[in-house]
């Protein structure tokens, strides 16, 4: 299976809407991703991503089809050598190693283009598959923020996974 990270395209709107309009995705992402997720949400998101400078949000493509999303947030001020990453893969694509490859590609791209000392990702307690993706990419569990997430009327722990670069 060929996995690439690429900018979102307008043609991805129906596929993104289909993937993101899934309660199992919504349970493990921040609330800014609405549920239900409609084609108008996908159109707005893709339009936003294409206006970013630099581009920070990308499609994960598997064998020519948008299979998920991945992105990063450059931190500022005293945290400027830190980059937060986030991603999701649509449920039809789960269990195929796609997220593992996409995270590897993203961190490689970021190392080549930014002065980064530390990558990190926060994972909800009920998402061990995402934790395994990070572990396979050399991240380690740095902290557990107890009851720090309020999602779906429930307090959850956040697992903070970190990868230090060779700096």
C-alpha cells in the first residue's frame, strides 16, 4: 500500500466528510471537529488548510484515496522548538499501518524543515491504537494528565507522548 502525505484538494470533500462523520473518530479528537461532520464542514476545512502559510494540515492518502488527516502546530515563545502533531485515520482504513507510516513521514518532513527539539502528541485514554502508533515511531510516554480532557460529558486522562530529536 502506498501512503503519502499531501495537501488537501477540493476533490477530497466527499471522502473527508464520509471519514470524519463517524462517532468513533469524533470520540478521540478535539471538539473543533464537529459531529455530525457534513460536506460543508469538509469544504470549509479544506479551504482553510489551503490558505495556511505554511501548510500545517494534510491528507493521508492510501493507494490514491484520502484515508485520514495529519497535521502539526508550531509552538511559540519559549516552546518554539516544540511541535505538536495530531492525526486520524478513517475507520475503513484501521489496522493497516497507515497512521504509523504517516507519522513517520510527517516527523521526517518536519525534521528536514524546522529546528525542532521535541515532538509531542496528546492521546485520549481510550485510544490505545494511537498510543501504539506513536510508540512505533520512537515516542515515549512522558506524562499522564489525569482527568484533563472533557469529552462527550466524561472526564478522561490524556496520555502525553514525546519524541526528542537528536539536537
